[in-house]
């Protein structure tokens, strides 16, 4: 008897798409400081804390752990990034936070090294897109 998971595992490549390795630039522990972009009905919120990125065994996914204060609120997030989607040259991002929120976003990197993250950020006042310099 074969389950859907077994069929997917049999067709998945043994090694990640080489484009997934572009996520390597994020690996490490980062001090995070910034603020959200204010909206028409929302003020900017200060963010301070740490972000840690590490590869999940196998190299298909990058694990991102967030531990920040957003305004007066502590926010912890676990996010999986990847694998690279060759159909639209993107990296799916799935995050889960300590307030029960689940969000799916998409990351893309331009040839000049600029990353763009798009998608809804439910549970947090924030923009629908953000950009990180190379």
C-alpha cells in the first residue's frame, strides 16, 4: 500500500534545487531592529530582537526563528523557507507564531541580490510587502 506522502518522496529529487542555496546568505543569528510601515489607521511599531536562520537536515528548507518585541508585545515565530520553486523563481515561506497565527508568504531575489518578501501578515500590523537590501 502506498500513501500520497510516499509517492511524493519517490518523485522528489535527492538533493535540493541549487537555487535553494541562495538562502545561505541568511544563515546565522541576526540582531533585528526596525519598525513597521504605518498604515492609514495604524501607527508605526518598533521592533527589536533576534532572528536565527539554520538549515534543516537535507538542505531543502531554511528554519527561521524569530524572537522580537513589537511595541510592547513579545512575538515568537517559527518559519520554514523553501524549497525553491523553479516555476516562478520564488521561495515559499510558512510561518507560525506564539499567538496562533499562520501565514504564507513568498520570497524572491533579484539578480542584483535584493530580496523581496510578499504576502499577508495576519495578526500583525505590517505592510503587504517588504524589501531587504543585499
